[in-house]
C-alpha cells in the first residue's frame, strides 16, 4: 500500500545517502538475472520493503525497477516503487527532486492503470496532486476529479480528501464543511476532529466550533504522541484569537510539556 506521508516531502533538504553491503549484494543478484520466478519476486518485494524501512531508497528503487522489467508488473510493486521514489526525495537536491516527483506521478498513474478504480491508487495520486507544485506535475483539478470518483466508493475518505483540497486552496469555509461532514459519519474520527479545529484556527473562522473540536479531540485522544501536542498548540492559538490569554498559556504549556513543542515556546515568548 502506498504511504501518503512520503508524498509530502518535495521541499525537504538533501541528506547524505550511503549504501549498506547487504543492499549492494542484493542489487547485484537482481541485476544479474534476466528472468525472475514468482517465488523470487515475492522475496524481492520483501527485500525492497526492508530497504525502504532502512531508508535505503535508491537501492529499493533499483530493485523494484528491475523486478518490474523482469515481469512482476503488479499494483503492489508499482505502489512500493512510488513510496521509494517519494522517500528518495528527502535525500537529493532540488533539481533531482523535480525529476523524482515526475517519476512518482508516472508510477502512481501506472498503479491506477493496473487497477482502475482502486481506492489506494486513487488516494495516493490525489495526495501527489495536492502537494506537488505544478512544475512537478501537481494539478488540483485532476485531484478534484479523482476525489469525485473516490467519494462514490468511500464517502468518509472522499469528504476528508475534499477537505484537504479546499484547505490547500485556502477555501477554509468549504474545507470546514467537508470535515464536518466527516464527523456526521464518524463523530470521533481523529483526523476530522483535528482538521475542524485546525481549519477554524488557520482560517480564523467559526472559532468556537474549532475550540469545541479540539476539546473533544483532547478528551478522546489525550496521549496521541503525534497529534496531541499540536492540538494543544493550535487550541492555544484559538484561545489567543478569542482573547483568552490565560487559557492559551495553559495549552501552550501542555504542548511544551508533552513534546517540547517549538511553536508553543515561541508563542509563549511573544506574550
């Protein structure tokens, strides 16, 4: 399954990349064989997954490309290749980022060609179009068309993706409406609760509604290490926008206590 988190890395700075002896040996084995059996394909898929887990994306890309060319042109291979390309973007300079972004798009489009109507393939391609710049092939009109098709199969996911699209275009009222529609279907959905609060705060609209969403989020998910510190921070911002500096200070302090949140530290320093 494609990991959409990997598609969010187009502007991340380059890092140093090294090969391990094991990955080099595995690549040599793949490249020396003109044909690959189904059993070997499965083993290579697993090896590529392991390389990706170690952030050895370049090695994984080479392995997956060779595997595809040797006959295993499946949805799973194509999606894993997209993930490897997107991970590799973290490790290269700006010019190579653009080239890799175009390869991600091509790989994602190939996934959808292999499995027309596949939800994972469509949602991965939506994430690409929402986050890639137009020079790299991003197209929000295409994203909107794909979201329409996704909504026919999965209403909740469709609302979420439409909310992401409207937010990306700064259409905060429409984005808020989409995420509220999610909550009608799933009243304590983690992402939708968070996004109602975030959109309210960022767009400076319906602040009481945003505050209520964050309060409910924090009651429901008090220990989520990834999102809860940010929820405290953004709730602090909402209280500040509502001119309740005492409540804002409390939320900033909770964000700092939980994760050392830098944004909360800066917010407190400005008081």
